[in-house]
C-alpha cells in the first residue's frame, strides 16, 4: 500500500510504500508507519526515536506535542494530526479496507452481562448457520482459532486486523463486547456496527471516568455513532435507557420485564437448576428453558433474543441457540465435586453484579451464604466500601481477600472495603487460596459458597509479578482434598 492511499495532500517525496502500521516502537519493522499514542501511563511520542531506529519510514504524531530535540526527523516523513487516537482508528480501517462493512458487527456494552450476552448471540447465529466471530473478555475466536483476551475490546489496529481476518474467512457476523475504555479511547470509532446493545449502567471504572455521568457518556458513544440503518437494542428497565434512546439515530428495539418493552419476559420460574419462562415479541412468543441461573440472566437472554428477532431468525432456532448455553466460564459457574453444599465462582466485581448473584443464590438456597471477595488494586476506590456494605448485608458470613492488588498495597484495599462494614460476620485472609479453603471448610449441608471477583481469570496480578491462579481449579483441589 502507498502512503497516499492513507493520507491526502502529500507531495511526491512523501509518497512511500507502506508495509504496515504499528503503535509499539519495539515491534516496528522496516517500512512501517509509527503512530505515537499518548496513553494513561506511557506517551508514544517519547519513543519516536526508537521507532525510527527500528525502521519506521513515517511517524504520525499529535501536532500539539513536541518531540525531543535530538531526534532527526529530516529523513522521515512526519504527519501531524489533531488526535492520534482518532487517526489510528481511521488509518487501521483504511489499511485493512474497511472490514466491518463486509460482515455484520454486533456490539454489546453496559456494566454487567456483556460476556454472557455475546456467547448467547454467537450460539443463536451459529445455530442459524451463520459463521460468527467473537471478541470479548474471555477470548477472541473465529472458525477454529481461539486467542486469549488481552483487553475486553482490542486496540483499533488489532480490532481492524481481527475483523479483516473474519471477513477473509467469509464469516457473516462478529459479536463483540465494547468496553467504556474502548469507546473513550476511540478504538471502535471506525467500526460500522449493525446492532448495538445496551445492558445496564451501574458504578464501575470511576478511577478512569471520574463520574457516573462521564461513564454514561462514554457508553453512549456506541449509540450516537450508529447510522440510521443500524439497530439499537436497549434494556428499557434501566434508568439510563430513555436518554440513550433519544440520543441515537438508529432503529430502536427494547427488551426487559416492563410491559413497554417489545421483547418481554413473562411467567418466570427461577430455580437453582436454571430458569423457565416465556418471551413475548411483536411476532409471537417462545418458551425458554435454560441452565443459566437468576433474573439477571433472563435480561441477558432477552438481549440475545432481540438480535435474533432483528435478524429474522426462526423462533425455534433462537430457542435452540439459547438453550445450548447452560454455562459461561466464570459466570455463576457451579463447582461440583460431590460435596453436599453449593459452590459457585463468579466474575462479579461491582456492587450491582454482587447484588444480582448473591440475591439469586439466597432465593434458591435455605442454608447460609458464605462469600469470598476482594477488590482490584489501582481501580475505582469509591466502589470498595459500597461492595463491603452490600456483602455484609446480604451474606451470612464473608471473607475479604486479595483480588488482583496490582501495585497497590493490599492492606489499603482492605481498609477501603472495611469503611462500608458495620457488622462482625467476617474474616480477613489476604492469601486467596487460604480464604477459599476456610469458606469451604465452614460450609455445611445446604449452605452455599460464592467465590466472587475473578471468574474465568487464570492468573493473579501482584506488585511485581503475575501468578497462575484460577478460582475454579483452586476450589476443585480443595474440595477433592476434603473428600
């Protein structure tokens, strides 16, 4: 590809053969463009010299940021732009020939439920015979390729590369989780979304967005950027739904328990084995029996059914696709090694998510609820006392432990959680494995142990290292030892 295909108004001397685009100076290959991104912790403009040394033939930088005086830019084409985040999104889409226009992209955003919804949608589409790719918190996958997820939503460059591979493989759909960070950082700015789904909005990521209003504004970008031919599927029961519906030009469809919703759940029969309910739509009704537990999972199913309805998929196919998913890794995942009490691992790491999970378990279990949880380091500190207060109110006993402390002092995290606790029905055990072991040893017949916060994760991030740690495997090992 020639540089003039990516940028207009270049002179002949600036028109070069381009072999690729990169934002990491260490990974630059000869003949590539280096785009300097100013991030939260690192500024790519400080690594322009390294990028040129490694073979960058063109540097894209922000015009308001000056580079070090010892960098010789005379032999390198330099292009100044107002915002390199927006520039990398546009460049990536151009370089990969706008792949999101060659398949239908479905984006799911909201505080909770994104992962489960994407798996349900993927199952419906695959059941209908449509090859589908998936990008999300657990992994990125299409065809027979499965890659571990680094970010819930990849960077703009990686995103367009994934979409290009999916288009090349003749996939019909891509279902992706769209995080508030990715929206704020313009990672999906040049993705042409066919359907956007809004699940809910509760407190999270305020370390980054600073206020709930800023958090909502970031989420709303997915809907304000939709074209009039796209669809916005919105949970009408959420307080933010009315604002969101007014902000989008897309065609609208609503789901929820409210009678105002177009895709509505009715006659719900919930149990610890799953849920049995009906869904009413403008074109008829369907009955669902699912192994997914709790009222919050009915919302997730309604969101997925909305996609099937929009795409005109037969109700019997939608039903089969939904009912094939009886669990999602680390989402209310039951761990059963023959014990006489329930054990569940869940990714819940917000106040609202914990409330949903614990409330569901209390509804179905007669015994005590024992919870193991912590809060992540270098993340929203304001939610810590709220999570502590909630767990102290809903659990019979709970153990506060390490989540992913990162570079923050674990004792400081614990102190923040304790600010919201007025009860004495708890213990503090920083070693997560020992905390899980104590909770399991405490459990009697018909009790329930909930291990919350890390879900599907297979490592624990500490100050200077990352340790292999999977709540599910640790729990199985402890249960087997007790047997």
